[in-house]
C-alpha cells in the first residue's frame, strides 16, 4: 500500500509527497479530552496486540480537541494486520481516531530541535484549507456534509482559511480526506498536519 498526500501551496501546487516507510510496531491514536488518562491506558492494555510494558505518553494541546499519542504493538505487523488493528481500535467509543505511523528520516523538528535518536511520524486528525476566491462557503459546507467532517476553526486573517476536523465517523481519515478535498478543486491550498514523535 502506498501512502501519499497532495501538498497544495504556493510553488508546491499539486505536489505529491510520499510518507516514509510504514512503521510495523507503532500506531497513533486520539481520544476525546473528556476521557481520563487511566481509562485510555486501561483500554490500550486490554488489547492482545499491544505491548503491556509500555505506557503511551499522552499529549494534550489546549487548542486541540483530542488527547493523543503513540501506541506500541507487541510485535511487528504487516500493513493489512495494522489496518485491522486500527479498525478494531476505532470500534471503541474511547478512541476517536487511529492512524498509521511511518519511520521518520530523522528526529529534527521545524525549529531545529532534535527530539531523540529514533522517531516515527503520523498525521493528525485535522488539516488546513484555503478556499479559492471562485468558491464560496456554501461549497465548503456541502463538502463537509458529504464527508461528515467539520470546521474546527477559521483562521482570523481576513482570508477564507479553515481547519478541518476529521474523526472515525468521517468518510475517510485525515490523509484520505486531505486528498479528497484537494480533488474537489475548491481550494487554493491544502496542508496536512504531519507530527513527529520520539520513540527513543
């Protein structure tokens, strides 16, 4: 299975960017902030395929709807097996989304800091869109209804820039929806949110 997303911004218009090699031992999940850390940890450890000796580090950003983190699996799994694991995770109400992870080329983040010696990457449950001047908000609303996604935030810049929020009930995950929204032709640019996590 090939994982890629379309990056549509300025000189990169329509550029296809491939994500790294699939990580066979880690997945990325998000849970609503109303859930306690203990309930999240207990659910993860209830699964036969997770590493019981490794607690997920739970991250929380005030402006983000979900707590999130990397779950370590007990073995290396194939892409098909990980797909089944993601689907299984999303059957429980405590999990709002579950995504693949990918081996990062390095552990360097945007400001030049080094997170660690080994990192994985994934994509969050949201992405940014900038509506074309020839499109209007009703076009966006129709697409939101079609895909069962929502506007998490409108950026206060005087431009039609929105953060689109996706969960397990959407037409697809954030990676799939990023590409789906691009193919609609409604947007000046689209930006998927790639996140890097230190494993070691």
